[in-house]
C-alpha cells in the first residue's frame, strides 16, 4: 500500500493504452516506462525524464 504524492517514492508502470479496455490477444498494452522506488528504470519513450526521486 502506498501513495503517489510529491516527496514519496513510487513503483508503477505507464502503459500506452488502458489494459482493461483492450483485447490482450490482439493488442496487448506496451510499457512506456517503469518507475521503481521513485527512479525511472525503463523508458521506451525516448523522453528525458528525471531519474531520481526528490524528498
């Protein structure tokens, strides 16, 4: 259990589509980026994202 708020660490992924509204056999969502402990660990977007958490 946790929260997404300024100064808090976070573990989450961002997907390119709603995973609950697509047919996984035909159009599985793709991971855009993954954040672990407030740090971007994977970024498929090519964008420059801050990779350190601030407290």
